[in-house]
């Protein structure tokens, strides 16, 4: 009888996929002395069916998959089907994400509102719930923490303060992660790896140090992987990156700011339906004295410039083509878009010549 095995992809390495099964299986095996023992299988190392490769089906971390022909003793299998995704993050490439855990530190490195705002906007653009966690609570006094909490509340977030050194706030944070898939993100050196080691004992994720010269951490995570949390759910550590790219279109940028969403959802609309909420927009309900409005304007200029660059690139690509020269180098040449620029074939030249001679004979 063929088993209908389903599971979640934990990691993708080369052409192999580690799949955590929804239900574990126990089998009886014989050891080298002929004694029977029970072997429990929780995950399989799988390949992808050729049919999936043929149709271009990509398999990502977090995908829900069906596995066929399991080899229980060898711990192998083959992925035959990928379930429809609820969502897919592009950086990092993780499917079916329930929340983004954005980890920053209150000190060492010092919390920078501009960097934090940029990460928050990027996280909001995924349309996934955002959970903000501030590490190294033990390094700041109560007044500093209270000031940051009030400030972030005005931004639309309720941060959780933790300390990977004193373990403060870890139980509260763990309760938020008990279900679904959580992606941890943030600047290097803020304590993501230390936090994961505490949330998942015996995991031993490599921990980096904070560079004294640059003021931020060194990258320690090399690839995306889902880790099973003891109380349930999965947590993905992601490769550290310094400044996330904002790929929002100008029209969608305001929805990435909770302060702007609150104004837009209040019932009163802007005067123009395509309002970009600049300072000079008439009767704009978003424009105001909220703290991150300056951040919004800066990101808006960046989004407009990026959109224009894409249009210019598309125009250049449509008007030119790349051709190999005799020296083996590639060079761009204008495309011949109109037929009159193409050289007439010899057959057509002969036909036209014969036609002209016939016209002369008739004359």
C-alpha cells in the first residue's frame, strides 16, 4: 500500500531537500548481532521527481510537499508534489511564512532609528505579520527602554524586550512563536544566533562577534534553514544583510507604514486617488507631523528613482541587442525594427530587375 506522506521542507542544499514529516514512523530493524530494535524516522532526505523539474516547479524552504517511495532504513524519499503556497518571501526564499521576527539590539550596536525603520518597511512590504524584538535589555536602563517603547508604540509596534544574557523576556517571546513558520531577520551582531540557541537548546548555531571598527556584527548564517521549536512551530534563521532593498512601488509605499495606514483607514480619503502624500499634495490625509514622515519621503524618492531606472533599462533593452564582435567581446547594437533598414535579398533584387525590364519592353 502506498503511503500518503506529507511534510515541510526544512532545508535545500544542492539537489537535496530535508523534509520534516507531519507524522513520524517507527520500523523494526536488525542490528549487527541479529537483535531487533525500533528505528523512528522523523525526517527524510529527498530528491525531486523529474516531472517537477520538467514543469519548472521550484522547491523552497517552508514548502508543504508530498513524498513518495520512502526508504525508511536509508532515510530517503522523493518529492512528488508541492502544495500551493500561501506566500513566498524573495529574500530570504522562504514559503508559507506566518510572521517575521525582526531582531534588533538596544545597545552594542546602538539602535539606529533609520536602520530600524528601513527593516520595518521591508518587512511590512511582505504583507506578513511583523513581531519586533529588542535584544540586550540588560545593557540599558529603565528610562532608555521606556523611551524606546513609547517611541515604537507611536510607530505602530509593541516591541518585546529580551536579553540573551539574563534570559529576560524569552518565555514571552517563545509564546508568540508556537505556531506556524517564523522568519528571524535583522542586522548582524544583534544576537539572532544567540537567541536561536536559547529558543532551541542543543542547536549550537555559530555566534559571531561585533566589529569594534564597524560597529556591527560579522555574518554567521550562510543559508536559510527551518528549525523545529520545542513548543511547536518552525523558526528560520536568515543570512545577515546590512541594508534591505526597498522594492515597493511608490503607490504602495504608504501601506508599509502603520502610521500612514491608520490615517488612510480613518475614513477620510485624500483629494486625489493616486496621491503620493508629498508635502505639496492638496488635501492629503497622510501628510503630517508623525515622526517617520521624513523616512517616508526619503523612501518615496528612492522608489520613484528605482521605478524610473527600470523603465529606462526596459527601453534600452528593447532598442538594442548584444552581439559578439570578431575579437570575442560583446557589444550593443541598435535593433533593426523596420524592414526598410534590412538589406534586400538577391532573389528579390532579380525579381525587381526582371519586372523593370518587362516594363521597358512594354513601353
